[in-house]
């Protein structure tokens, strides 16, 4: 019978809800995992060196430097690594992946030299924060996971992979919020750009995120604000303007309401 692993199984911890885990490939290789197997969570494995093969749903892919693999729940995994493999591993529970709108279409991509420094920084921050095992870093960890995913989302989603019209519209709405059109504040403007009514936009957001379009807009902008506070040198006024808030004090009030602290305090607390 095919073995199925939960995050608790992988980490050899008592059965409980675990939302995420980040570590190195070397550490994962030390764990006793049977091959082949299924898993109940999403996983990202990024190889910095080494060779071997990774089989995802019976499709074989070569392991090589810079290649990043994406596996979704219930997919069957098999393969073999050389002993000198090094890299990073990120495991994400299904409820958290759903909350952060994370999904995979491509099984693997090759990371360029230009992309590597920032992605590596985010990964190392995740590993460090996960090892702290403190509740007050959970907010930062989830922000970092979503930021990491956002840096690769356009390449993870192979547009040849079939998606329904509503899924595509929801993606477009998210992209509009955080692109050059970020200064748009009116839901009517977003609906017009998507060629749908505001009521359809609201229904779509309720279906995919469980909240209204206005709430989703603010949540996504606040998440982006956290990313910028952690990983950019922009000051509060610049971040406020970049996200479409011409009044920085209003932006700060919204951020405090959503995050229970000011943008300045958030940066001081979580940035290293």
C-alpha cells in the first residue's frame, strides 16, 4: 500500500495542525521517508547542487543545480538523490495554501542567477524563523511564504494548463491590484477592466477567498505592504504611494487595524 505522509509524519511530531515547515535538503534527507509516497501538503524543493531524478505522478525530471520542484497534495512522488545534494525545502499545509491562494501548475522551473540572491535570502529567513518556534514570528513567516510565491507565480503557472474562466479572472484581479494599476481604488474600475459587473466581482472573491472584493483588495495590499517593509528599502510614504494610498496616515491606520501594529513597528520587529 502506498504510504501517505502528513506534515506531522514528515517531522515526526505528534498529530497536530502544522501550517508550514522550511529547512534544507540535507536535513530532509536525514529523515526516514519511504519512496514512492503521497503527501497531504504542498512542497517546494530547490536544489543548489547535486544530481538525481525526481518522479512526480510518473513523469521523470532530472535534478540539477538551480532547479526548483513543485508538488501538490495527493501527487505520487518517487526518485533518488546523490549524497551531495544541497538546497532548500518549503512545506505548506493545504489550509494555509488555500488562504494564500497558492497553487502549482508546473512541476519544475530553473532559477536564473539573477533570481537566486533574493529567493535565497527569503528562504534563509524562513528557515531561521521556523527554527525559532515562536508565535510572534508566524505573521512574518506567512508574509515571507506569500512573497516567495509571488516572485515565482507567473512561472509556476503554465498558461497551457487548463483553468476555468473564473479562476483566470480571479488571477487577473490579483495581478491588477499589485501591478502598475495598483493606484486604482474603485471596485468599479477593477470590474470595468475585467469586463464584469461589481456584483460578479464580489461573488467571485467570495467563492475563491471567502471575503468580499473590497476586503480582498485591502488584504492583498496589506500583505504587499508587509513584503515591502521586510524586503525593500522604501520608506513608509513611498510604500503608501506605491500601493495607491496618497494619504500615508490613512495607510498607517489601515495597516495598524489589519496588523495590530504600525508599519514602523512591524519593520522594527521583524526586519533583520
